[in-house]
C-alpha cells in the first residue's frame, strides 16, 4: 500500500462515534492543550521538571515548524478518497497547507509525554503515555490531515530530541550561573537568525522570557510548591488567567508584526516562570523555599 491508500483506509473508518474520540485526541495535541499542561507541571508538580519540559518541548516545536516550512510538503487536503476532519487544527501554521511534514501532533505528543514518562520512571505511566502518543498520532491519519511519513518522522524527531536533551542536561547543570545566563540569552537569538519566520519569532521569544524568568525566580522568589491540592488549583487558575490576559490582551493591542509576537511571547515566558510565582507567594498561595535551584535537580 502506498501512502494515499493507507490514508484512504484510515479515513474510511470514520464514524460519528469514533470521530468524537478523534476530536479529543486531536485537542490533546493542540497548542491550547500545551498552554495548559506545560505551566501545570511547572506551577503544580515540579519546577525543575517543568522548566526542562518547557524548554525541550518549545525547542521540539521550533524544529518542527522549521522543517514544515523548509520541506513545504502539502497536506492531503482534498486528496482522492480522503475525507478531511478538524481542518481548524491544521490551519495554525503560517504556510498552510504546505506544512504537513512532520506532524506537529505526533512530535509534540512524543516530546511531552515521552519526557514525562522518562522522568516518572513508572511503568504504568510509560505504558499510558505510549498509548496516548499512538492514539494522538493515529487521530491525524483518521482525520486525513497528515501523510503516514509525517507521523513516523514526527515521533522519531520527538524521541531524538528527548534523548539529546537527557545527554545535555548534566552538562548544562554543571555550568556556572554566568554561563547559564549567557546560554538562555544567546540561544534564542541564534534560533531567530536561523528561522526568521513568524513561528521562529514566537518560539525564540518565549524561550528567552522563560530562561530569564527561571533564573530570576530561583534567585529572587524560590517558590515552593504546596502539597495542598486546593492551593495548587488556585495557583493554576491565577496563573492561567494571567497568561490568557497576556496572550489575548496584548494580541489585540500590539501591531501584527513579528517583533511584537516576539515581545508578547517573551512576556508569556516571563509571566509563567517568574511573575506568576511572585504572585503566588505574594498572595500566600505558596511559600518561599530556602534553597536555590537554578538548573539543578
């Protein structure tokens, strides 16, 4: 079977009942979901794991967007015998419909759940993560929005980035604070020079803001995540409200130019990793931790 025949087979399985499940798994690979889960880990579970996950995931999506524009593979929209669902989930890139390869849903889910599975070391969580990655990936074939090779390469890229990040982690953690500052400031601008497109400005901006925010948070705030579920819920609600205000509010105010996307996403990164913890401590939702952590586990 060639790629078109495989896709035709998957889309022939479409049924109202299965489509509702596919809708759920599609959402679990959307940007909106990632904007919820990434800060959830940092604010409510572990700052060090959350920061690493944030950096690894955003870099993975940066690579994904760069490859989409570089290869410019057209999505199977309107292909013979292929019924396309959930088109809005595909119209998120600046080069639609020539942004099929590799699949962002497959690569993003592999990066997110794969890294969390590695950190958890729980066999049950690893199995559940593998199933979730598979179902999110299959949902893109079921909905007729990606070619099979898009899915396979997306998963492989996500796995490769996780492996590379694990090997780099000890090296980065061993750097002095001065080198850490140099890294978090210079790396985003190098990424921007390599990829001066709309997505490149957004990803570089949020990484710059997040890196600066994390280093300052460890020095100035040192938020200690409470074990209280109620406090975690309150912190998450306050944090998401602030993030939403920056994301949506500034989008309405700022001109539609790349540099303002860079600033807006940079502020989102600063809010998530520095300003939100300051608010949590100021409101006595969380307390300060006496220890300082920077990049160390």
